[in-house]
C-alpha cells in the first residue's frame, strides 16, 4: 500500500525541483553568455582592434544574466512562497 504524503512534503519537493530547474537554466544561460562573449571579444580584437565594441553586448547581456540570476535563482524561494500563499488563499476562498 502506498504511503500518503502531506501537503508540506509535496510543497517541499516541488520547491526543490523548481530550484534545480531554475539553477540549471541559469547555468546554461551563463555558459552561453561566456562562450558567445568570448567569441565576440576574439572577433573584435582580430577584425577591428581599433574600435572596441565587444564591451556593449558584454554589458547589455550581463545585465540580463544578472536579472536572470536574481529573479530565477536568488529570489525564487520568496516567489514560490508568495504563489503558494495566493493559491492557498484562493483555495480557502473557493471552499467557503
């Protein structure tokens, strides 16, 4: 006979899965950022060293990857808790 799980066990497991997925997504994004920007630096320095332009995509994309980290990894726990609270509120409201 299968053992029942509590809602808290489910929420904890769900949070762990989401954290793993978001962390993996961020790491893939970071790897692509590093590889592409390394290529852009090489291309810039080989073909037009008199005009340093690689810094612009490096900074622009860097801002984006920073936001990805903050919202997708660093503040994820808080976001999940807020969503759970909203869902619980809605479920309690619908039960009345």
